[in-house]
């Protein structure tokens, strides 16, 4: 089941495709299930997770690029997956807002990865401490932009696009049909006897 289907639904609603699949007798159980899932969503945690994952991905990208002295575009794919996974696990999101967080953080991680790679090469060639170069570049957006353009290649757009797609796609909580089917076929718990009657 596509978790995007829950986007824009009322808090206690069930996606339309689930309505069509299961009988009315399962409705209360399904509504309760989706209500519980939505109550577990945490957009702030998703944003923090995406930001940290983007930093980690950018750092790994830069280390691999500087050590190998070769820019591997597929590192962007790894950044997108890492960010999306982190957003999904900590954010537990079902709505499209979580996908947007993943997409933006994935793109930011890719750009930062390229900038840090450039800083690594500059530090290597100039024999300056890496931390000093990074601070100088990051505190001067114009310099960071020039460094990014100097290391840019048209293929970067393709990899950035894939990273953004993965960051969006993997940021959603995965709910499959088997989970819903198992929930819908569980026997309804028996009501406790009415002691007042």
C-alpha cells in the first residue's frame, strides 16, 4: 500500500483503497490502527534525523572522494537512501510532509558532500588544515558557490535527482498489504461482561 494515500485524510480516516478491500465489519479496527500510526508521527524528529543523516552522508562522500581522488556520483544515491531511511525510522511519517523533509535533506547532503570534497582537495594541495579550509569556505557562501561550480559536472544533476527521489520515497513509513490483511482478519476481542446488568 502506498503510504501517500493517507496524505490529506482526516486523522481517524482509512485510505480509500483499504475501504474498498475490506468489509464494513473491519472498519473500526482499521480506523483505530491508522489513528495509532498517525499519532506516532513526529515531524521534528524527522527533520533532526534528516539533517544529521545528510551531514553524515556528506562527510562519507567527501572522505571517499578525497581518498580515491575520484568523484563517485553514486555517492549521491547513498546519501538519498541514508537520509530517507533516517527520516522514516525516527519520524514514522505517513504524510507527504515527511517526504519533502527527506528530499530537501538529501539534496542538501549531496551539495554539502561536493563542497566538502572540494575543501578536501584544496587542503591537500595547499597543505592547510582541513578544518581551517572548511570553516573559511562555509563562512563565505560566495566561495562555497565557486568551489561547487568548479567541481560541478552535468552528471551531478542526474545523481542529485535520484538522491532527491530516494530521499522522498524512503521517508515514508512502510505499511504493506500483509500487515493490514492480518489486522483485518484478527478476531474482534470479546467485550467484558456488564457487571452492572
